[in-house]
């Protein structure tokens, strides 16, 4: 029988349960500095996970996915930027006051220090696929990485997570990959407990990997005959892995190679794109010397194009070196064959836009009919 006493008792229990959840907290003590990180709230963007995090390179492709992961748990995220227009889309990813933009310049050490001094974690996502008249690969991948590691050490930052690249090696024929490897060494010499992340080619909604392969109109260019083997990885998976590294003690001082679940040649990827987009491209095999020469000529244009060093990277197979992978983070990478259609559908003509993907079967083309109008 429902009585006024029972109703009052149930109401009290509901209020107590709500307040206990609202003010629940968790303590995390940094093993390096002894700093106490206190989590408060029920979780979500309006809570606080106690972290203050600086993400350099946050305006790039990977940066937006990582910041969204961090901000939706209530972290205070410092967003260093050079151009105000490049970071506006990041401000809405966190609650009011949780996303803190700070203007920086890589050659202004004071601005870099201001972005780091209050943080307990620093992510360095800085990187460029091409050199400019202002910044070389070495300036961004080596010198800047070293400065950030020094400043992080100076201000007792708990975690430093450096994004490198798959196939990074000092003796690489690619200047991009050799400077990435040099940057790894510099960071580790200054900040020994730094975590190194080596992702393969990343794909997603705003990528320059699948999009570049799919953007050819009527002709698929196959450099080196499309024989190079790669393991493209979903950018959301990489961001998720880096988010797990935030409080993962088993990631301290480790190197992670983050690759997709399957290996493809460029020829297989181009065929896969043809199948999804229903665009029947012709194939053109371009030898490396000719492709490099064409890239050098295109680099004289005032806008960014495929660079000669990118051609070099397209000749290098993805090879695992025995470092840790997604499996060590209890993660399984997303399959390109399952998710690829959501990134490539926009390259279809409107005649085939709503057609589902027939896995492993190149569908027959429809003939036009007035009923399609």
C-alpha cells in the first residue's frame, strides 16, 4: 500500500542517489610529480576530469577528433593557434570556459611556454606534409618538438605524447620520415617518459588520403604500379587510442604503431574506391622518376599540391617494427571496408548516391531513365 511515508522515503532516496552521482569524485595521483588530479561530476562536458591539457597542432585533421574526445569528459583544453579562423570550430567542443584558445608562434618561445605552464599533459601533433619558405621539416618535426619537450620538463608536465609517423627512420629516403624519427630521438632524450605514437595514413571525413585518391576524374594514377603496401587507419581510432594514453600508466615511455586491420596495395585501394563511387576510371602507371619530376614542377604553383617527398613516401611499404599496437590498449581498429562508404559516398554522382555498397562485387551501371528525375 502506497502511503505518504513511503512516497517521502522514495523521494529522499532518489535525491540522495542523484546528489551522490552529481558529486562523485575520483583521485588520480601522478606517478611522476605526485600531482593530485581530482575528477568531479557525473561525467560529460559539464563535469571536470581534473586535467589541463595542451594540444599543439590541434587545428589539423587529427586534432579536432582528439580535442572532442578530451573535452567531452570535462577536461580543460588549451588550444594553441596561429590563425584565429583555424580554431573557431574547436570552441564548441567543450563547455563554457573549457576550451582556451592561445595564440602562439613556433619561434616565440614565450608564447609556447604560456600555453604549457599550467598543463599536466601535452600532446604534440605538429607536422606538415610539405615544406614552406617559412618552415622546413626539421623546423617543425625536430626543433619545435625539442622546444616543447624542454618546456614540458621545465614545468613538470606529467605526460608528453608525441605524434610521429609510421615508417619513421633516420635513414629513410623521405625527408619527412627521417625528420620525424629525429624528432622522436630529441623528445626522448629530453623527456624520457614521453609516449611516441606512429599512425599510418589516416582517413576520415576531412582526410587528404582517400579524398585525394578519389578526386581523380576519369583517370587513376598509379605510382610504382600501385604496388606499395599500406595499412590505413581511421582517424577516430587514433584519437581514441591517444585519449586512452592520458591516464594509462602502461603507455608511459612506450612507442605505439597504430595501423588499420588490413593491408592494401594502392592498386587495391583504387579498385575499392572505384567500386564504392561507381566511377569507371582509366588506369595510368607513372614511374617514380616522372612522378617526382611532375611533383617538383607542381610545387612551383602558389597553392599546395602533391609534393616530391610525398611521392617518396608513396613508395615505402608500411612495416611493423614490434612496437605496441591497438591490441595493447584493448582496442580493435575499424575496418575500412565497413566505414569507407560514409567517406566516399560524396564522390558518387547523384544517380548512384543512395545505392548500397555491394561488398566484393562491382555493381553494374544503371541506364538512365526519366523515372529517375
